[in-house]
C-alpha cells in the first residue's frame, strides 16, 4: 500500500518539474545508448579472442631470424617445417592467410555458371575448429585438394536459400600453383564479422597460394603453461637460406596494446555517460535542495526516517527507469536511421546486433541504478537533520556539487569540440596544399570506371567502343594505379643524390594525355602510351635535378630514363611535403582506372547512368560495377571518419552540457523567484539580477576554458608531432572554441535570466 503511495507522490513531484525531469532523463538515456554501443563495438572488435572458449590457451606462433632480429612471415614450406619439428608439442595448429580477392565462376548443380568477385583465404583443416566456427552441414571438412568450405553469407548469394553443397567454384583468371582450378563445396561455415577478421567467401587449401604470408596459431597443450611452451619452442631452430630461424609463442588475448586501446575507447565513451549521469545527479541534488521545506514539514507531521528514505529512493528509481525506457526508444530510432541512411558499409556493421545492445543496456541500467542510489544516499542521509525550525532559520546552503558537475561537463564538451575544430582546420590545411591547375577542373563532370573484375577487363574493347559513340563525352584518359574505394594509391621510387642520400618520389603511370585532361601545365612532348624508357618529372624534381647537375637523363631505382617533359604537379597531390621530393609519371598502356569527362551543359548523373547501362550489357549482375563520380571520393577517408566520429561525440556532449545548464537555471528560476522579487523591490537593476544568476556560469566557463585550452593544445601537438600540419599551433582554433562555447552557454542560460529580469514582484509575492 505504501509503495503505491510513494509512487504517486514520486510521479507528482517529477511532473511538477517536468521540463527538468525530461531533460535529466534524456541526458542519461543518451549516455546509456552511446556507452552501450561503444561497449558492444569494443567487445566485438578490440579483443575478440577473449570471447572464444578457453581463450587463455590460444597462442600465436611467430618466427624470427637471428641475423636480422625481425619477425619472418610464414610461407607454406615454413609451416611444413614447423609442423615437422613441433609434432607432439603444439595442439591443433591453425594456419590461415590474409583475405585476398580474385575472379571466380560458380557452377551450379544444373551446370549453369555465374561470375563472382570472391574474397578468399587459404587455410588448413584445423582453422575451423581452432576459431570455433560452426559448420552448418555436419562436421565434414575438406579431405582432398579440390574441396573447399564457403561462408554462410556467400552460400546465400550463390544458392539463394538452397544448399550450396556440390556446387563448384572455378578460379577464372589464373592457374593456381597446385594446378587445380575447380573446387567443390563440401561445407558451409558461419563466420562472424568481428575483430578476428576471419570472414571471407571461400576457404581454399594452403597449396593454392604456397608463397602467401600465413598466420600460425595453436593451443597450449592441456596441463602446460605458456612459459613452458615458449621455452620449448625457443630451443627449436632450423636453417633457411643461410639464416637461423627460431619461433616463440605469444598470447592472442589480453595483449597490453589491445587492453589499453579497449580501455581508452571505453573511457572516451564513458565521458558521455558520465556527462548524462551528472545531469541526472545534479537535478536530483538540486531537487532535494528545493524540497527541504517540504521534507521538514513531513517530519514535523510525524513521518519517520524510513518513510522519507523510501519516498526519495522511489523517485530516483522512477527517474532511472524512465531514462532506461527512453534509451530503448532512442536505440530503436538509431537502428531505423542506420538502416535507412547507412553511414558505414554494411560489412563494417556486423557488431551492431540490436538484441545484444538491449542486453548491454539492461546491465548498464542495473549498474547505474546501484551507483545512483549509492550516491543519492549522501543527500538523503542529510534529510535526517532536516526539521522545520532549522528550515525557517536558514534557506540552506549553495550547491557546490552542482558547480563541480557542470565544470566536468564543460571540460568534456570543450575537449571534444576543440578536437573537432583542430581536425577540421588540419583538414582544410591539407586541402589548401593539394595541387589544382589554374584552369579548375569540374570534378563532378568526371566519371571514373575501375577495372575491378576480369569480366570488365576482357570486355573493355566492346564497352569502350560504345562509350566512344556517346556525344556527351568530351575527354578520356587512363591511369594504371590501384584504386581503393575510388582513391588512387601511389607507389614510390628512389632517386640517388650526389651525396649518396636517397629521396623518395611519388609514382603514377598511365596515358600521357592525363596532363591535358586535368589542364596541368606541361613542358615537353606528348608520347604514345607504349613508349618505354621515358618519364615525365614534376617541377620540384626538375629543380632537384638542376641542383644535382643532372640533365636529360635521370636514374630511378638504378635505372636510367630520358626526360620526356616537366609538368607542374600531379592532380590533387599534396605539395610542401618534406618527406616526398616530388613525383614522376611513366607512360603506360595498361590501366586500372578509366576517366571520362562529361561535356559542359550535360547532366553528369544521366550520363553516368548510360555508362553503367553500357557496362551492364557485358558485366553480369553478380559482379560489382565501380562507376562513380571522380569528385565524390574524399582524399583522406580515414580523416573523414575520424572527423565524423568526433563531430558526433562533440554534438552529444554539447547537447548534454547545454541541457544541463538549462535545467540548472530553470530550477533556479523556479526556486528563487521570491528572492528575485524582493531584490527588485529593494531596487536591484536588470544588470544586478542578470549577474546574480550568470556570474557562477561565467566563472565556470572561463575556468574550464583556461584549463582545457593548454591541455588540448599540448595533447594534439604531441599527436600530430612529425606531421607538417601547423593548425594546432595557431590561435584560430582557440578563438573559435571560445566563441562557440560562449555563445552556447549564453543561449542555455540567457532565456531564463531574461524571464527572471522581467518578473512582476507583486504577482510573485501574491502567489507565495
């Protein structure tokens, strides 16, 4: 009966301060969602080995050469030697390579064939048992050299809900080292997408790639310690090409670097949770402070300590429960948003499982409930000293706790926002160093086609012939550089100076009409793509040659080339990089990326659609088609990702601190209206009223800014040490941080202060 009474009073009191209650619950819900997602991501990706059964028995075997002192990658011959020498010493030796890509044809049970891009690993049969990968069709593993296992995702793609057992994967573009091109599927493995990085489409035998770099893992034999196994392995040694090879074992779970990274990631996410928790606790403490008169009256009317404690604890429980339910709603909304507008590739979202998020949130709710009840017990304990006489004599003490909590929130939000500003300025600084010709190229009019599959390469002549007949295309060129998600990856070459020091030069190969395509100034003659022994050099390389008294010919990696011409710089190449002396361009007929320039006035999207349609005539739907706008890809994708993550954290932390300050000033506006009315009656001006409430917030803001600015500058300077970026040392980011935080603080507290300045003293006293 009393529980219902406590619940009724708790709901009534929370409804009385409904705005502050909603703000506190929302802040805590956001903190719970952010921390839950971060915890789930770190648990799945940072130390995935710790989730394997008996993970303490898992070790990785590393090989070293005594002559060089460095680690040596395993090849198939090295693995055979290791297995021969460690027979009876190691348990369940697992061997696998990194994930590779190739073209393959999948032949169905009816004899039909479709091409695919296959991501594959080469493994041994112990690989699946070692990593605890479930097999969906019994425990049958490959026994002959032409049998393979495929992943459940790939099986779904090729069998479309049916069984892939008996289907054949035919390697299309090359003849493997083992001479076997057709491989029969004998089982399907359910491979998770987590930090183990084991996912692939097909798992071929090791003999397919005998020279691939292999990773070797094993179990520590039962009853044996890692130190004993490592000591045994170190006594093993064999000769390889005149070098002595030794091996040792190291644990795969709980590595120091992994643990530190996991702790740092969770610490970063916990700042958001702590900020939301602070808003809740600050509201709770401030509400207790505002209700001292009510509590004193309750005690005077005979309410015992148990009743007061239960009443206040029920209010805390109701508030936390509402925040937990709100976090569930936010998570559902986030899941819907991600499914509708994916900001990460689907293959990178395997860790985001809604059911697991709910479990993490539930555990976090119980932990936060315990922590909050323990902390709230401190002000509740003070209730025992509350009585009506003391309440009449004094109006209570100012809340130093609230100021400390707001300071912590300001510190966190300023840190995140300052980091975002520095990253943005550094990004702009890099962008200002990118070379653009004087006649600016409209990148959105350039369409890129990547030769990612053997099918498109084999049918390129027919595709190109149709493209040549399109009147919307006004220019074409080709590049023989690898493309990773549309971004060209460069190679490097060395030039020997007269003092025997080497400098690195960036290399690009392709059609020499590249320069006219991008309007890059060129001094020299235009060569045919198949011309050998010639090279184009950038202006910075030409100046280096002039300083080194080199004319007409240049030696690169020990080979002499005749200078065909001097160009200004490669398109969008970073200038002013002290580590790279310049760039060179080799004419080449081969290409991996083909660029098309759409004529001015034409709709590039429609033209790109036509180009895709032409390609699809020759490229089956089972193969990816990489046709995209050249200007739609970022130069620094990793930096973009970092900036996006920091923007999210900064936005969340700023929202929390703004809501926190608004909640605090709102509570002040409710509890101190009578004080403001009396001050106005006694002649207080608008300025006096404004400073009465704003002074503490201004002081906290200035103190936190003076603390965050030097610490953040020192931390970012150390992080960017060695780069040529200078933005962190400038004054701009400090001014921007100060201005933005000052504006947001003024917006958070300004409206309530204006309302307090405009209250009518007579109406306020009358209501009292």
